């Protein structure tokens, strides 16, 4: 015998199913959370960059780390008060600070007005049968083609820019600059500088100094006044100035306002011509000479369509 099902019973049945479904859905969500919540909690938080770039005006791009000045790239023309007008220049790093804030470099020193922080230049630039100078007299005019492009992350700060060499109003070389700065660790800060040169129309030849027994020209650092200067190269402490000796790296240590600091330059071992000859001076100069001067090689010619790239690591350290 069949019993008639009342409408109220049907409605109650569906309401119960809906409630049960919601309950089962909630149980399923809890089950998923049981497995995913520990994973989510274990994931690292996205780290903020310790670096901050800021264009501080007058063609100067500043990098700070942890709120403290790290370096400035001078992409616009610079001229210190009292310096000769023909020593106006751009496209170099100054200042460069250690993690403790020691500024080791100099710009526009009165004994060598043309020296400028951490820079790259040559005293002899030849093209189309004529000689020019990017080192001291600035008959080659170097200028930025555009403002630097900058980025930063938790792992590094990067800057890229493009410079142009001109003679008599004509573009002869494009220079690409790529700089990567790594977070300070313990008492040291490191940065990589990658430089690429493109001859634009005609070949361009680079030479170091033509003075006897010298060949400065290339990637160089000029140091500020200090005490207790120590020059080292390849682990050897030098007792006097040095020229034309091939070295894998070189550094200068000194005391600045009572604080000891060291700057080391290490060229990329894969670079053409490595190991380079060096110009090392106790008065405060460390330069990796490229191409140097040997019986076989005393120049390097940039050919259109065949760029030259050189890479250097710079390390600044507080203390000994």
C-alpha cells in the first residue's frame, strides 16, 4: 500500500539537502585548507629592495642602499668650481661609498684636473687619420644620448645608459654602459661595470699614453687624500709605483678621516687582452691599461659592426 507524500515533506527534504550540501561544502573547504594553509604559511614573503634610485638633478643619478648613499653616476656634463672649462666631462661614477659611508674617490683633483672618480677613457683616439683625446684635453666630446634606465630588486640594482663620442660635431662611437650593484654584505659592496663600444661609421683606434714606459688609458680610479696608503696587486704588496706589469687585479687601501677602506678592481678574465697591464700610483691612482703596450700590441681598433665589450668588478671594503 502506498502512502501519499505531502508537499511539506518534499520542501523539507530539499531544504535538508541544501543545508547538508552547504555543510558538506564547508567540510570540503576545511579539508583543502588543512593541506594548503601550511604551504601558504611556509612561502617566503616578497622581499623589498634595499635599493632606491633617484635623479638628483644636474645630470646625476644617485643610488641609495638602506637609505644611505652608495654611488652617483654622472650622466650629464660636470665642472667643479675653479676647474678649467676644457675639463668639463660626463659619464663616470663619483662618489662611490663603502657600506660604512667612506667616500674613497676624488673628482677634479688639482694635480690632475682630468681625473674623475671611477672612469674609462683614452689619451689617444684616432680616426680618419687624425688624433684626438678623451683623457685630458677632451677633444673627444662624450655625452649621454639619453637619461639612464634604472631598476632595483632585492638581489641587485641595475642601470643602463647609452653615450656618444663626438669629434667636430660628428658621432664616431656609441658607448653602452651597464652597471649592476649587489647588496652590501658584511663590510663590502660590489658592482659590475660592463662597457661596450661600437664604431659608428669609420674605424676608431684606441691607444694608451705614448710617454716612455707608460700606457695609462682604460678603466681607472682616482683616490681622495688619505693616510697609510698600501698598493697591492695579485696578493703582492707593492713597495713602489708600477707600470706595464700584467696583473689579474689591483687595489688601493688607505685611511680616510680615521676610517680604513680598500677599493679593488678585477677585470673579467674572459676579456680580450687579459691580464692587463696596470698603472699603479701611491699618490692615488689604480688603472687597468687597455690595450696596454707590448712588442706585439699597443692599440686596439674598433671596426664598424664589431663591438668591443670589457667587464670589470669593483669591490669597496671597510676595514682591513
